[in-house]
């Protein structure tokens, strides 16, 4: 595959053999066994094997590839996977978001996302606790502050 790509690069650039930039396996794979975005990998494992396997895979990839510019282990990656799950599978969303707290314990965004997931479980008191922690960590986040205030005003009673 790389031979074909290198031939195309040389042809397109008009440079002599060896003068054009070389494409190697690492060009696309970046040294990783699964050349996909981390969010895609976790989502696929979640879909096929469940949240426990997805969390285990995330931890393993983090242990083996963190700091190598291989995958995006930033604060927002797991939040982005978990938020769409919250409406239909809040337990799975909460599990992934709590995993995110292992790596980002001061993440107001993560606490806010957990709070939202608890609202989908109709557990308003727990949601309020998480929203309050989110506001404490990120007092300028108007969205989370608004969610908290709205929930306090319209709390469901169990």
C-alpha cells in the first residue's frame, strides 16, 4: 500500500524518486494498532461488547499510548461519546463519565454531563449534586448553572 502511495506522491509532485516525501505505515497509523479516532474505538466496543469492555479498553489504550500523540485522550473525548448515550442509556453514560473523572477529576464539564445523565434516570437529587460540583469547579459555565437552577425549580418528586 505504501509503495503505491509513494508512487502517486512522486508522480503528483513531479519530484525524482527519493526526493518526494515518503509515506510510511506510521503516517496513517501513528504507531497504533487501531488507526481510528479514540471516540470511534470506544463507541464500537461499547456497541459490540458493552460499557465494561469499553472502559477497560480505554484504560488499556491510555496506559499504552498516552503522551505519544497517538489518540486524543483529552477531557472531551469520553464526554463526546457519553453525552449521546445519556438519553437512552444513562447508566452507560454515567459509567464512561465516571471513567473520565479518573483522568480529569477537576472537570466541571464531566460533572455537568453526569448531572444531565442522572436527570435522564429521573434522579434529580443526585443530578443536583453533580451540577453543584460542576458549578463549583467551573463557576463561569452558564449552561451548567442554568441546568442546575432549572432543575432546582422543577424537581420531580419520587
